């Protein structure tokens, strides 16, 4: 018997397992829905990610590309731009691709191929618009119903303006989130990974509106509200009592803005400038009012921005919109002959 060392034959490499990006996307979408249900992500954000990833999957299929690389992601972005998408929309699609493959990388399924891909430059100094305090108060004149739904809609306007909360934080509130003694709402802010730890202080009118709404719910139910019940609930036979979604809040606020004449539609019934005057713009109204009354630090505190530059930039955009709107009257030549 030979004592010579025998080297083992190198193992035969088997073909890589089949990669199914649609299965990856379905798993990621399920994770997004779970996070949205837990109040960690806005429903609208989860839906946008799923929609934009669908566009990416269609592109992969069209190009017969089972194993995309960072270079392929760049080609995809170029195709989106060539198709007429604006830089912000291209970046939104890129965010979805990044999110998908961050998810797959954490599960050792596929590398994060879009991590190093930079998005397109988007200007962040375009003029913005928002309603002033008087115009926000005027929305309450269009809450016509004196029932639970009407009281809820009025409370929504009051709370959104009083606290400047984002919709995802607002919709995640429970009855137990309200501390009547301190007139505060405890909530989880954007990016928070722990339980609700932030405090939003309610104005006297917001606390009164919220109290009237909750009392109407108790009267309608005939019993006390469970502490874990949603603070803002849907009304109706199908979804009555369920947590109000961000989409529903958006529908309520935009409906009031449209009734007040602030929001217009085109000939096809589509909202004009839907991202300018919206439910989120009430947060912008609140932060702007805080800035003008108490300065940058107060506005930053209300908004919960980590960097005061974020608050200052948002306020500057609102001011730019006001200046340009005012100049339109100054530069008017009058009726043409």
C-alpha cells in the first residue's frame, strides 16, 4: 500500500439554482404588507413599491434576463428615461429595485445589485403650496354631516394641523395613544423601530374635536372603546370599525379641499397637482405656521426632522410659491385690447 498522499478530486460544480425574481418580489411584497399592517410603512408606499417592481419584472422578461447585474439596472433606468419618465419617477422605480434586492440579499437569495447605482438628479427647490391657518380652518365649514363620520372628518383636520403628523403615524394611532390629561398623542415616527415614544401635543380645539368624535363612537357602539381600537376608524357596513387607511384619510382631506375650491380637476376628472395640495400638505401647513410664529427650531421640533436644513428647505419652497403667486398680480398687464 502506498503511503503517498492522494489528493481528492475537486468537486463537480452543479449549475446554479434557478432564480425566480417574481418569487422574490412576491415574498418582498408580503413583507411590505406586513410592515404596513403594523404601522411601520404607509399602505401607499407598499403599493408603490409593488407596482414599480412589477415594471422591473416586465423589463427583465422582455429582455430574457434571468441574472441581472448593476450594469443592467443602469440600462433599465436609461430605458425608463427614454420612455419619458421624469427623474423623480425614475428614482422611484430605482428605489423599488434597491428595496427588492436588499431584501433578497439579507436572505442570501440574490445580491443587492442596485446598491451602487445612483439615482438621477432631482431639483428640490421647486415652489410648493400649502393652505394657511385660515384656509385650513375653512375646510371645517365643508364637514356637513353631524354624525360619527362628520365628527371624525373634523377631528382629522384638527389633529393633522395641530400635530403635523405624517399619515402613516396618524393611521397607526390607537385609542390608548391619547393621553387626555396631558393633551398628547404618543406615536411612532418615521424610521422608528421601537414602540411609540414620540409625543404630539394637541391644541385645545383638536382635543375637543377628538373628544366629541370618540364620544360619538362610544354612543354609537353602546359600550366603551377598547384601548387597542384604532383612534380613527372607518365608517360603514363593510369596513366599519376597521383602522382608517392613509388612502381613506387622503380621500377625506382632498374631498374637503375640493369642496372649498382649493383643488381642481381636469376635463377627464383627474386631480390637478395631486401632490401639491393633499392630506400631506396639511403637515406642510402646520410646519409653515410654526416656522412663522416661533422660528426654525420650533418648526423642526414639530416636523420631527433630524436636520434643520430639511425644515428650512421645505419652508423656502413654500415662500417661493407665495412670492411667485404674488408677482403674477404685480406683472399683470390687464385686459388685452
